[in-house]
C-alpha cells in the first residue's frame, strides 16, 4: 500500500480502466449472487466506459475520475458527476442538483487493504477543492451497502428503496456533507 498513487487518469490508462470495470463488475455480480445477469453486467460496464469518455471529453467537468495506481497496475477508481436518473426519480428530484460519487471500484486482488478508503478521502478533498458542499451516493449491492452503513462511513441511508431489485435486494441512497467526511 505504500506505493499507491492517487491521480487523474491519462489516455494511456483507458484500456486498463475498462478492464478494471469488467473485472470488478463481474466479480461484484458473482458475489451478490447475480452473476447470471449477463445483459445487466454488460450494461453496467458500458455505463462506466461512457462515464470515463465523458471525463476525458470534458476535461473532468462532466465526470471526474481518480484512480489508485501501484506501478503499472490500476488498483481502483472513483468518480463523480451528475446524479443518475434513478436518484433523481427516487428522491422526487430533491437530489437533482447534487453531484453523485460513484464507480468506487477496487480490484478484487486489492480489496480490504485500504485502497477504497484512500480513493474516498482523495475524492472528498477534490470535492472540497471544487467547492462542492454536498454529494450523494447510491448502491444496490448488498456487500457495498454494508460498508457504507458502517459508523465510519455514512450510516443510515436517506432513502431506502425496499426490494427495488427483487426480494431482499434493496437500493440505498445517501446525502452526505463534505465537511462531515473530511477529517
């Protein structure tokens, strides 16, 4: 973990980032017990690929990525951008003017060693530097929800969409003040 660098992605990183998206999304779907949903996996991968393109096209104005790198290996990614349609609709548009932090992905071989926390802390600083006071975050993945609900993260979600993805597959949305997460 000592050699991990958090930085903006470069053109040379695109292929490796798209590979990271595929690995993490496929692994996440398998761990969630929904690995058979191949069409949804491909749709999610494509969404992240498009988000990355928007970052490069807008020079970080429409989407803004940070990546965790150790040597030539990309260990993880995080981004923020406009809230999703799901968030806007589910919150009756009360979150529509916030930005959404998403694509918090850590390679399965780099999980549980602090890479995700390092990416989050770096994103909080980037948001503060861009004078963003609040953001939202959402998740339909049960394993991620457990992490976000921990005391040190975001606790109880502001919106709980019960059984949104099917029985016992809830969706959660948090509204977070930047000042509350920067220590």
